[in-house]
């Protein structure tokens, strides 16, 4: 007698094709066992935490707390440290577009940071421009810088691209150090802020910085979830396969590089206003390394994770100030421990394939 549980070959193939079309993890069993998908074994607590971190209300709450900080603690020390952290978040979010979304290893991101700071500083100190009026010129300068370095080099991959971007960052710093127009080794000083508007100048700068960074984080998140964001992820995962499927990989990489350059240039304007003086040592390779560390620590491709990573990298050395000369050793050891036990990052990116389609496929085949 024929076993009723045995699938016809055509039915078995159809079940497998449907599972693949739904992009669910498919298991092809032995004859007579059918085709199914494994059930999730994640604990309810882990699911709840994941849903909380992915919710829109968490981001809104963080934004409200950031804007309300001067009402909670308006001491000069706290405001200065908070502005430093916000600028670092801006840089990390910009580099996440290049490295996290598109998979381009950039070791010279501080070059765009320097371009923005020096452009705003020169226009405001030499020509008397209001700092806010320099922003369009800064954006244009950052785009030109991205065109100059990205145009001929974005056809390179992996280590070769990293070496070229590292050289670009050093070229910008050394050029600023050797030109009299940029102040040479002494740099520029007396850079004005955005005004006081009847408040303390540092609090005004904090609110301006917080507003710009919040908009930048939201914009970056929207980019990552949009059509261009999907193209970036495909290029990151397999550039050859993405190109075979019709994605113009060079244009996609170029768009990511230009977007990251604009973020870096705007962060340079905020940095110039915050410090009121800039010099070439302010934009050395250590900046690029720390920004990349924040992206990797938080979770490449995850905007919330990158924000958390940037806050940790910028504030942890300050919180360890009581350890005096040992604080950087402790800081390094903590980073090593985190990367050993959490190699995917503090808040790794969640792929769309494990979302609604995966759950629907599991419900349909269970």
C-alpha cells in the first residue's frame, strides 16, 4: 500500500520553490518527511528587547531627552561634553552610510571633516561670513572632495580602497599644515558661533547641534530603508551578483560616498563652531580610526547601533577620567571584551528577510 505521507516529486519541488520565493530558511527533508522550516528558538525576553530597540518610540524618546538636556543639567562641562558626543554621532552616522550600508572601507573619513571645518573657518574669519551662511559652500566643497577622490578610486575594492582613502586623509591634513592660507601649523582661530539668541552661547550651540544631528540620523535611517539603501546592501553583500541583477554598482557606491562626505562636512562646521579654533592635528588618522571603531562597535548598517557606539566611544574615556593614566588602558580592554562577546555589534542591523516575509512563510509551512 502506498504511504500517504510520501510527497509526489512535483509537489515536493513546488514546496521547495515556494519556500525559496518567500525567502524563508528552507529545509529539504528525506523522501516521506516533507518540507518545512525551522521554528524560531529565540527567548521571549530577547524578542521583547529586539522589538523595543526597533520601535520608533525609542528614537523619539532619545531625541526628546537630547533636546531637554540643558533643562536637566546646564553646567558648562556637561554641555561641552554633550556637544562633543553629538558631533561624534554625526560623523559615525555619515561613515555608516559608506562602511555599514555600502561596505566601502574608508580609512580617511577625517578628510571630509577637515574640509568642512576649514571651509567654514576660512569664510567666517577671513571674509566675515556668518557661520550659517557657510553651510551651502561647505556642502559643495564636501561634494567636490568626494568627486575628486571617489571618481577614480571607487572601482577599487577592499584593501586597495582603504589604502587610497587613508592616503587622501593624510594629503588633506598635510596640505592644510603647509599652506599659509589655512594658517599653517597654527591653524585658524576666532571662529564665531551661530549666535546666542538671548541665551548662553554654549547652550545655543548645543541646541543647534542637537537639531542638526537628529535630522541627520533620521535622514540616514530613511536612506537605509529606501530603494537606494537596498541597493547599497546588495552591493555590500555581493557586488558581482548585484551588478548581474541590474544594479549600477559604481553609481550606488558613488552615491554612498558623496552622502558620507556631506555628513562629514556638516560635522566639520559644528566642530569649528564648538572649538572656535582648528589646526591640522585636529584631523589626524586617529579621528578616522575612532569613527570606524564606533561604527563597528555599534553594529555596521544599524543606525541605532551606530548612535550607541558613537556615544560609548565619545563618553567612555570621559567617564573613566577618575582612573587618570589608566583610563585609556581600561577603555581599550573594555572595547576588546565587547568585541569578543558581541562581535556583531551592540545593536546589529536587522535584515528585512527575517521580518514579515519570514514569519509569514513559517506560519504557512508549520
